[in-house]
């Protein structure tokens, strides 16, 4: 009898502590955008967009312009946050929206993206004889703060490899 009572108590407490974050999964071909012609308005400094490759810009635009209120999991009566993942091949953005549909933060990871010319040029001069083997770009957005964009470039020379981490702002971009 004690075991049964304890079990019911634990189940009862679990109901009070359920997660207040809902998850939404969306296919990029099925996105509901607030305004299809809208660019990425939520970047605090619009010049930051120029650091991203075109494919990355499109995925960022989908995350920034996504209308969470049109998602099946959206419940207007709940004050909750929503986590949405956007993927395209090996590129991914994880975004968090508030109950009003405002983007609170996002983390994007892009693989084998084009490196901005100014960065590639400087790296080629600093590492002569090394070839650009792979590249990654990460972008971290938080509401009301600057967006951090970092490139990691794997350089290869024969059997040797090394990874160089680059902030576009360090290159005067």
C-alpha cells in the first residue's frame, strides 16, 4: 500500500514539473515565413550578414523569418518557448522562439561553406603552401546583442593538417 501511495505521489509531482518548452520540427520546403521578401532584420548590425555564405544566409533567413504561430505545436494560451531546428544537408540552425513568436536566440553550424575572399587571401599569405581542405562556420545570435560568427578552416599540407579559427572582425570585414 505504501508503494502504491508513493507511486501516485511521484506521478502527481511529475505533472507539476513538466517541461515548458515545446519542440517543432519543420521541413524547409514547408516553411511558413512571416514575409517571403523579408531579409534578416534581427541582426543587430546588418553588415554581419556579409560574413555568411549565400547558402548560410538563406538558412538564417528561414530561421529569422519563421512564423512559429503557424506551427502545429503552437498554443497561444501557453507562455512557453519553442525550439525549432532547421536543416539543409549538413547545415543546421537551432532556434528558440518565445510565446509571441519572437526569435530569442539561434545557433547555426555550416559545413564546407565558402570562405570570404578577405579571410582566404590573408590565410593564404600567412600559410603559404597549405591548401584549404575543409571549412566550418558557426553563428550565434542572441536577441539584443551582436551576432558572433566564427570560421574554422582546416589547412592541409601533405600529411599534415591544422585548423585555424577566424573571426571575420579580426580581418577588418
